[in-house]
C-alpha cells in the first residue's frame, strides 16, 4: 500500500502537468480568436491549429518518453516546452496587467531553452559530455540576462504596444526589448549552429551504430536553425516569409518524435539481442556469436575477446592471443566487461555510441551470460550422462563377470560333485544287483533318478545365470538353441562376421529369450523370426511374431526389463505392436559397449 503511494503521486503530478500544458495552449488560442488580439504572432484559425498541434506533439511524446526512457527528465522537458510554447499567445492577452506581462514576455522563448536541453540529453536524458553542459550553461546565462533585462529595462510606449507600464523597470527604455531580442536571437543562433555543426560532423564521422542510434535528428536541428534565422529577420526587419513561415513550427515539432523514435529504435535493438540466445542455443560458437552480435547492433567493427581460464588472459574469437593481455584501446571505442560469479567471461569492444543505452548493453550482457550458462549446464549434463552410462556399463560388466564366475563355480564345483555322486550310485546299484539285493538296487536307482533330476535343475539354473552355450559356442549357436527350445517354429538368421563383446552377446541372448517367451506365452503367435546383423559400429536385432499384437512397454513388465537391459549397454529398444498384426521388437546396440 505504501509502495503504491509514490507511484500514484508521480502519475497524478504528470497528469496535472499535461492537463495544464494542454489547457494553457487551447485556452490561449481560443481567447486570441475571440478577441482577435494575436499580437506579433500570425493570426487566423489555421495558425491556431498549428500552434496547438505542435504543443500536442510535445505532450504525446512526453507521455511516451515517460514510459520508454529510464530518466523522467526528457518527458518533463517536453511538457515544459509545450507549456511555455503558449507564452507567446498569452503575452498580447495580459499586456494590460503591468505586473504580469514582463514575466510572460521574459519566458516567451523558454520553450527553446528546454528543447535545446532535450536535444543535448538525447537519448539517455542526461548531459554526459562536457560540451553539452557548457552549452546548457551558456543558454541559461543568456536566458537569465534576457529575462532580467526585460524586467529591469523594457518599458515600451503604451501607445505603441497597448500595454501597461512595467512596474519592475529600474531604467525604463522603449528600445530595450528590441535590442534584447536581437541579442537573444544572435546568441541563440550561434549556440544552435554550434550544436548543429557538432552533431552533423559527428554524424558523418561516426560509425553506423552512431548514425542509427545516437544522432537521428540532424534534419530537425537544421530546420530549427533556419527557423531561428527567419524569426530574427522578421523581428529585426519586419520581413514576411510567406509560406516559409510554416517551416519553423514543423522543425520544432519534429524534435520530440525524433527523440522518441531514436529511443524506440534502441529498444528494438534490445529485443533483437534476445535472438542471440537462440543463435547460440546449441553451443556458444565464439565466431558465430561475435558476427551475430555485430550484425544485430549494426556495428561491423565490434569485437569480442573471450577469457581463457588456464592462460588467465583474453583471446580473440578465433583463439589468437590479444596483445598486452587485453584489447587495445581505439578511438571512438568502448568496452563492456561480461562477468559471472565464476569469474570473467568476455570483453565486448563496441562503438562508443552504443554506450549511451545502458539497457541495450544490459541486454547484450544478459544474452551472453545466458548462452554461456546454458553451455556450461549442457556440458555438465553431458558429462553427468556420460558418467552415468559408464557407471551403469561397469555395473553390467561386473554383473556379467559375477554370473559367469557363479556359473563356473556351479559347473566345476557342485555340478561335478553331483556327477561323481551319480557315477558312484550307478556303481553301487550294479553291485547290489550282482549280489541279488533287489530292494537295495531299487532304492539306489530311485536315488539316482532324483539325483539326475537335481542335476538337470542345477544345469538349468546355471544356464539362467549365464548361458554356457555362449562360453562354449557363439551367439549364432546360442540363438539357434533358443529357437529349438521354443514352443514355436522360429526362423533364425544371424549374420555376424565374428564374436561380439561378451556383454553384448549376453544382452542379445537374454533379450531374444524374453521375446520368444512373450511370443509363445502372451502373443499366442504361430511363427516367429529372429534376425541379427552387424553393420559398421552397431549390431541390430529384430524379433518379429505374428501374434495378437498390442504389446506395450509397461512399468514392471518384461519389455521394460528388456529395454533397461539394452540401455545399460548404451543401446536402444523399439517396440512396434498393432492389434491383430503382431509385434516387432528392434534392438540397436553399439559395439563399442
């Protein structure tokens, strides 16, 4: 609630200033038309509309400037210029009041002072150069001298001007107003020509960004200079410029739109800077970033120097070292340092004209920081994924080796002991039969049968832990054995020139076993085919059946376990299954695994 009060007060004050400026111009022109008293100003409805239109242009641009310019000064300068623009119309209306008209006459040209300051503070709203501050000081002194001269000396004859006596005059003079007007116009014209010459010179000598961003109103300044010359001739010689009299108000009206248009152009550059993040969305390509930034800011001479952490120095975009461990200073150039909480990132050397727009440089800095941060996060994520893949592969390999050791232990230990026990039982059975002990022989035969069943189950268990056929044979024979053990007719086509990595062969074996079991148990298929082929650095496995289809990878299902097993060796598993058209399982495994 308290935070909203200053904002409300600021808006209310600005609205009041705008209302006063509009009312002052409209009321002055209406009263002038009603009384027919225009004084030295051009008379008529057309001129009244022109004067009001100029004031409205300043007021509208002031409202826009308050929204788009960080500093409120330009908006207040425009409103002030619009307010004092009406002083010339009020002067002939208040001449009968001696205590009022000297002040109104003194501030008649205050709008010109405010417009001059507006031109000099473009586009930031601040007087940054020493030259600008000197010009403003000179204009302020000249205006103060003229205002003081009118108050203390100007006392025209009442019969000539129809005005009351100046009560402030210390040394009354009926020619003071004329000579003060001549001096004011001469000084003002000299200062305006100086400013115009400086702006035009910088316009032609500046780079492209300076022309597009910093100086967009030289035409308006030149027209205003002409208007000042014409006004001076009309004041001194009573010269009637005819239709040329329309040029000064047009030139004066061009200045605030030029100011606002230049600032909006800079804001447009800021929005285009955001596109740089899209340009560098995949990786911060230094040369691409530099060329894109130069094109976006219309500064072909822009250079980006990148910080090299190991060397603790800056480098150019192509990796060349920068002389003297930093960018060289060049006339008309400025540098923007891009830093993060992790240290320096880059230095951007750009045209000094771009330094006048802090928000533009902030946008450039933010875009580069965002791109670099994205790049760092992407590299960190890629490293994490790679480490995860490697650790998962190590786990798979360790599991493979552990199962193989267990299978060997069962084969060479328990299984061999059981085989020896079976031989001993057969020998004992033969001896019992030789001695005619049929009961003992029958018991020994039953024990031998139970032992044979246990030995068969142990072999099946060992085969489930690790397929012995892969150790004794190859992948082709292992898959053919799976086909022969299946309850379905299975067509096997294995085209592999040699042995594959053991982990890959074991993964393929168990995946094919799972697919054949699913085809027989769940899909109710009639036939099935297995195709294994190696190409380049990958091996592909396609298992197809003509079952009922509709298979999907579901949490906890066999297909999910199959996919996890394949992805553990950096492979990919795709399942395509349509109701009534069977199921196709395709595995792609890199041989590098």
